[in-house]
C-alpha cells in the first residue's frame, strides 16, 4: 500500500515561521504596546508644555499606559471583523445558490471598483500632504481610506476567483507579489490609524485632567529663593527668618501633575492659558508637603 506524502507548508507559512524566528511574538507585542503608550503619553504631556522624554518614564510605564489608547481601536477592529465574517457568509451563500458564475463576477468587480475608489482617494490625500497636513482628520481619514480600499480590492479579487473553474485558480507570481504589497499597505494603514487614535486619546486625557486639576494631589513647595512663577493662582509667601532656616519661600495652590524618576512636575490648581509647568528636582534643594484631601473620614 502506497502512503500519500503529507503536503509541506506553503510559502506564506514558511514566511510566517521565519518572521517568528527573527522577531518573537512577545517581543513584537511589547514593542507595539510601548510605542502606542509612548505616543499617547507624549501627546498628553505636550498639552502641559512638557516633553515626555524629560520625565524619565521607563519601558514598563509606557506599556502600562497603552491599554487606555488601544481600547477603542481594538473594539472597532473586533466589531469590523465580526461584520466582515457575516458579510462573507452572506456572499458565499449567494454565490453557492446561483447556477452560474455571474454573481461572483458581479460582486467581485463591485468590490474591486469600490476598493480602487477608496485607494485612489487615500493616495490622493497622501500625495497632497503638504497642502492638507493641517486638516485635523488627516491622520485618521487617509489611512482608513487606504486600508478599506485595499481590503475591498483584495476581497473583490477573492470573490471573483470563487466563480472560476478550479483549473483557473492558479495565481501567477506577479499577482502574489501585488497581493503581498496590498497586505503590507493595509497593515501599515492600520498601524497609522491606531497611532493617530493613541495621540488623540492622550490629548483628550490631558484636557480631562486640565478641567479637573483640583483632583490631583495638592502640594506645598518650600524653596530657598523666589521662583518668580507666572501661573495665575499660585500663592507665594515669604517665610520668617529663623536661624538655621534654609528655605525662605513657600508656594501654595500647586498640584502634582506627574512624578518622574528624580523630579516632580507641578501645575497650578486651576487651568489658565498663561499657565506653566514647574519642574522641581528631588535633590534636597526644595521641601515638599502633600496635603490631605479636604474630605472628613
């Protein structure tokens, strides 16, 4: 009895295995979480005039911040995926019930046409970056059009192949290369879209904090010399001269924005367009007190 040899892995499977050997999935996931957490944090603290690199956050800090900006994209991707599965099942039923290949050809051409229109619009926006870069929705609309267009075009091609005879199912190398390029464009567009959402999420979080600065930890700051702070609402008091006293000025109505590795970032307890963030080093040159919340236990 002759045994039938098992089919080996295809090119795509070999490519995926090679990618796993070069970049382990856990490392790739950690890098993505770090990047989106960094993008969100950078946008958040830019609102307060702070470069996030000066704070001194570590890799784990950015990874822990990534779930908040990724929540909306993941929910959208999951909903779109569920809808795509339902649409695909409906298309397969319609093609299977038909007595000819015309429905598959008609649906496939319609998907390809819609995909080309969306791709053309996205590429037009991409090529016109110098003219429309100030458009607030540019970073979201452009990648979404490219991703949707590429997906519709590839799915339309797939549907058209469903109506062909089995002998015509072979795919020439040029078609495989073009398909791979479309998939890369879709992946890059999805990455771009998620990064834009993470940036917006960070800015939204900053504006939410700015509207509720009184919820941040309250701080009293003592310094050796006057800081000449410009933010409205900050109260400066000169401490009485006492022998051995090295701190001469006290500042109230300050809130802790964030605590870095070796410094604190303080803001006034109410937002103002002329406000500023005070960077305080934790090296013994200042004295800091954190106040209890004004709520009786």
